């Protein structure tokens, strides 16, 4: 198994998941900020990568800043970005969005009406403000033939108290209620989430590394793109989950903090 120093050698870009990797709930993972300083010293441009569509980019900047981590909106890559890009590419202006107020605001700022009476799509995000009438309206639209788009596939979101239902679980609920399958799912592990950043840095996949706590999103994104991968066990994945993996991460570590200590040896 490679050491973190050899993995970072000659890297141009690093992509770090947030929930379960950089922080857990409102608590910074111990040692995460020290590891980010190592990336700075190594002159590796890093980006925060999140499927969590419950927050807007400005929300994430505020949250990270409160934890003492400087962040800019253009260094945040969200699953909501993929939803917005799809709407713009297909000239879609009217949708019915099941999402938080922050997600509504971010999509509306892109010129898209999120509560249209005649939507082209039902869009499902990680709605931490979910109430029944939203599900009812979405299900009725779907039964009328309006296709479902989902911001990301995550079944659960890690929290300090334990995993809680995420957009993937809400997707299953709507699919079960309507007998209709989602037409498209955005976010990790879709390679387009990071491909434009690789192009920006003129970096090949082997000149980038992905850090994350989930096998089926973070590590699968690395597999699909050909990037190096570091699986941390500070979030969703448990040691017993990695015994029978077909795809082995480049490195498995307890946390970003343990990587920081490893790098100093």
C-alpha cells in the first residue's frame, strides 16, 4: 500500500469530499485543517466535492469559514451544479423541485423556476426540510408522465448521531410510490463532476487524487476517472465494508488527520 507522500507526488489537483471526510455534522474531523495545509505546501490545488444538495455554495463557504477553513465558491463542486448545467444545456426553465430553501435559491439564481405548475421535470435533492405535501405533489407529477431527476445517489448522510436518510433513500420512496424510475442521477460518481477541473489544470487523471469516505460515490468516481483514491474511515465506510471490494483504493486511512501525521514521518 502506498504512503501519502508518494500519492501526492506530482499531483496537480486534489478533490475532497466534505461530509464524513473534512467534517462530521458541525464538527471538523481532527487533523483535517493540518492536511489541507500540507496540500497548500505541496502546491496542490484542492477542491471540495459534495453530493449534499441541501446547502448552497454560499452556505458551504460560511460553514467552512466558521471551522477555520478558508474556502471560495469556485472551489466548491456540488451535485446541484450538475442539475443546473443539465437545465441550461437543454433550455429547461420550469421544474418542480423537492429540495431545501437553499437549493431552491441556488437553482432560481440560475434562472430556473422551481415550483412551476407545468414542470418539464421533477427534481429531487437532499431535502432536510421535507414535508408530505412535497412528496405528494412530486408523485402526482411523476404519475402524469413528468420524469424524475435526482441530484445524487447517496442513500444516507453521515452525522455524529449516525447515518440519516439522504436523496437516494427519498428516490426509492418516490419510485416505489409511482412505479416510475428516475431518468437521471447527478453528482458523484459521474466523471463530469470533476472533468472540467482536470481540463482547467491540464491534468491527467493520474495527476489528481480523490479523498472520500464512501465506496459507491467517492471511490467509484476515482475508478471511473482513473484518479488515485484515498478512502477514509471517518464517515460512512466501516473496515468490514472493504473486505470484498472489486476495486481497491490506492490508500485506506483512518482520517485526513492520520494522513497528516503519516506525511510528517
